[in-house]
């Protein structure tokens, strides 16, 4: 097997051991640093040696080393958080029941410090793994099973996100006569041949989609795949509905899949608190940058430093959005002259070398500094830190029914569109990302998007 075809089943164990080693190093380093100020120097090494196995054991109990959670998704980092809470409770219980004097900074600084350091190391490992997967290494050989339409959707989505690690090697349709290729992937057999195909191709994962395999047949397939050593994944037809909204409810011997149809009040409160805290702190930090940028704009070109525009907010309400001016004052009038040269998507006008953009404006756009005044919109409650892109009234007038759902939440200063390409996205992809956010948002997702926004801004991806 060539280096480019090394599978995750071979690399997964090594990756898990490396993750465990990184946690040992993080716990030992932070444990030693905390112990220096808490115990005599002679005992520092002992504390560090104890911290490492305790933290690793806590992560293991929280299932943080399973190959199914490593390298993809938030579960790996959630396990670190749960391990920290578990370790904190154990330390406090130990101090309470044994009367051992545990310094407060061991719990308040030491344990969070371990989580942060371990998380950063895991993140660096994940970036390296994703680069390997983009070159074809550490992938899971995957067979997609279902009708042509459903299987095509799954193949298309998995192929567009190779960093998740699914390499689609073939498709099994109800009949081998249905097609020879599905989204460029060969049809390798009929549904009845799935187990044999898995054995012949040493596949690790079988993804079942559509209604071709269900009920008793799906149950028997799971038994057969268990004997073959492959994992069974069922892709429901609930398009763009993510895990947090789905839960299994065992009832009358059935496994009922419940879909959350509205966001609970606690999540709405959490989002409001996050918006207020982040916007206030960010406004204080950004104020000098905005003032310096405003002066530069006035010196560079004629006109006001700030640009105001009417946008559509939650449930169709309108508000005034604030931005630093990055174009000449006659930009709106000149747009019609440049319409045919647009490089944006089908709805939004964008040009990589827009002659209407000023010299200072290009720098501001490159690093999204022109968006900073929108923090005032967040403080006022017109916008959220994370959400769909705030649309123009002319755009909303052309929305069809499904796109109207973008207005179900407050528009955001950043969002999935910001971290996924911005102006490089076509209109359909922009809408799909916005609807995915509206249907599945959570505070944890907002924090993830904020993290990725920093990288997108520094890279300047899609910013023009």
C-alpha cells in the first residue's frame, strides 16, 4: 500500500497514542508550573507526574481517545472540557473529605491551563491530519448505498469535504443497471452485494441513504457489517439538520428520531449574553482602529468616513448598518456601468479589482476593518455577532419561500459565509450556508465560527 493510500484504520491507533502523549505533556508542564508556587521545590516533579496520568485517565473516561472522535468534529475538544470538570470535582472532593489543603489556583488556573494547552496541541495535530487527508492519506474507505439521487447527494457532499476523512470508493444502487457512475464514483454493485463489496475493497464505512434499505433489511445489514469489521452510518433525508437538533427517543420498542423544531429559551439567552459581552469588549479594543481608519479615509479621498445603508434584519425589520467607507462617494452611480464585469455571485455585485474602491479602502477590506462599526449594531440589538449576512431590501424582494428563513434570526457580523469563502461563493452556496446556520445554530457553533473568522480575516479569503 502506497503512502498516499494509508487508511485511517492503520493511522488511527498511532494518532490516538500521539493525542494521549500530547495530553501527558500538557498536564505535566502545567502541573509543574502550578506546583512551583504551591509546594516545595522538591515535590514539584511529583505533582507533575501525578497530574499527567490523572488528566489522561479523565480524558479516557470521557471517551476522548476513540478513533471515531479524533481528528474531526467538536467531540474531541468537548471530551477535554468534560475531563477538566471531572478532574476539578475530584480535586475539590479530595480536599473536602481528606482535609488536604489544595490551593485555589490549582483548580482555577491549573486545570483550565491544561485544557487550553492540550486543546492547542490537539488543534495543531488536527491541522496536520487535515493536510494529510487532502493529499489522500488517513482516509476511511467508504461505500455509499442507496438510490441514485440520494447516493449522489452524499457522494457530492463527502467529496467536497475531504478533511472529514471519507474517501468514497464506490456506490451500490438498487440495481447495477441503474448507472455506471454516480457523481464520478463507480457503481461497484447492487445493494444485495454490499457485504461482498466491503470485503473485496476492505472498506471501513458503509453509508446508507435514501429508502432503498430500511427496517429489517437495515438491521440485518448491520449484523453482517459487524462481522466484516465495517462501520454502518445512516444518512437521513433530513437535509442540513445537524446532530444537536436530533435525538433518539426509545418508545414502544422503537427508536424514534425526534427533530427539535424551535430553539430553547436557554440557548437564546446564551446567544444574547455572548453577543453583548463580545460586542462591548470588541468595541473597546476596536475603537482606536476605527478612529485611525476614519482619519485615513478622510485624508485619502473626498467624502464622509462612515457609510450608512438600510439592511433587513430579523423577521423582515429594517435597520441602518454602519461601515467605514471604502469606496469613492460616486460608487453607487458607477455600479451600473460595471455590472457586466461583476465577479461576485448571481445576486451580489463584486469585483476583485473594483475601480470604485479607494487605496485605503483596499487595505480595510483586506482585513475586514471596514466591518468594525457594525459592532455598534450588535450593541444596539440590530445584529448578532454570528449570523447570516445582512441583506439589502432589493435582495429580500427576490427571495423565494425557503430563502425567507434566513430572516428567522438576526443577521451577523460574521457567519458561515465569512469562514467559507465570502465573495468567492455562488448565490446557492451562500443561501445553503445561511440556512444551515439558521437551522442548527448554537452557542458552541458561534464560538467555532468566531475562531475560524480570525483565520479567514488574516488570510483574506474571498475579501475584495
